[in-house]
C-alpha cells in the first residue's frame, strides 16, 4: 500500500507518542490540529501542549481552532485532500462534516478495550474500578462518543501497584504501535471493521481535582485504587486542618479496630495508618501545600508535631 496523506488531531503527551510514530513512518503528515494554548503551572503561563511542540519541531502546519464546526476550518481541512484524519486524545468534538472529509474517514486511538470506558479518562477509571486488564482500541470514528466500529484491539494487564502515569505511558506506546499496524493496510482493516458489543458499555468521565478527594468511608482497596489512578494527576487529596493534603502512595494494612473512618491511628516513618470503611490504609507519601511530594518520614523530620494519632483526615 502506498503511503497515506494524513492530518493528526491530538493535544497531550498520550497523543504525542502516536504523532512521533507517524513522523517516523512512511506516511505524510500534512497538518496537525491541537487545542488552543492554555495556561499551566502555578503562574498559569500560556504555553503550547506536547503535540504542538512536536509539530513545530518538525515544521508541520499547526491549526488550533476553538471548534471544528466553522466553515473556515472545514474548508482548510478539505483543501488538504486527506486520505485519513488520525485522532488521539484531541479533546474537541469531531462533527459529521469533518468525519466525512477524508477519503478513508477518521481513525481514533483509544486507551481502553471498548466498549468499556468510553470517554475522556479511560486509563484512570480502569485503575479506579480495580480492573485487572485494559488495552487499546483502534476504531473508525462516527458521530457518537467512542462508539465507532473497531479496527484492531489488544489487551494489556494492569500491574497490581501500577499508577495512572505508568499505565498511561504503556498504553501510549501500545496505541502508537497498533496505529502503525492499521495504517499498513487501512482499507483492509476498514473492510473488516467490527461493531462494538452492546453489552459492557461504561463511561469514563473527565477527571477533576474536586473528584480526586478521598472518602475514608470507602473500603481500603477502593482508596488505594483511587490513589494509584490519580497519580500523577489530578492527585488524590484530603482535607487536613483546613488545608489540602495530597496523597501519592497508599496501601491496605490490617484492621486496627478504629471505628471512625479518616482518623489517624498511628504515625511512624512508614506512614500514617488511617481508619477506613473496612479496615485501614497506610499513607506513605504525601504533599503539603506549596511543597514537593515527600515520604511521611521526611515530613516528620521537618515537622515532628504535624501528624498526631487521633487527628482526622476528611
């Protein structure tokens, strides 16, 4: 099959891995679409995202519309005379008019085994739910939310202590590899596309900082999964003395007999043992406001009075 003329739509690190794979391959990337630059970091300084940085480094035309629904951007895409549009974690809705522009349609790389975890944050939701397996699906896009027919999928085992960041990186590499396989014979894969099953549909809503707050009434396993899922973003947190305390590492420990969820039972260099819905969890690495993540042992050396048995995390 001769090389394809493509455009690429994506924004974060996850998408940049697939874009790099395309740049390393035989196909032509005619343009890159990415979300408008936004403020990031403590100072909210406006800066380009990972996909834009990579595109500019390779002298690719970059389009950053607020929406794909205008005649202006649709005419720009039409003039590119694309074989396919590759979409990876773009973050904007692809309207029907755009889906119909490329000769072979639009192809999406999604970080789950569809139809499980359709939506914005499939990686974190899989860990949070306690899934032991996930994977990547390459699909032909339609007007629904991750509902299109599947071209290729591959499973991947989730490690027992794997974080959202670690799983993100493995799925990004897997997605880039599977995308390359599909593009070797895109017409053939489109011809054999499989509709998604009607059973097993779940949705992975967008992550928020507010949604990462821990509720110690939950079972220990659920709390540990949430801490893993939200590492490195948005990071699980609790209220401690009126200030947010971020939690970076947690594990289940034997029941202490403390009936009050959220109460600190013991404090040691190993961490904070905190009562929860069905026992206790050990919080070993935390982050105070304005500070870097530290082990509890490091915090105690600088602030021995800070954590005391009987205090409550909410």
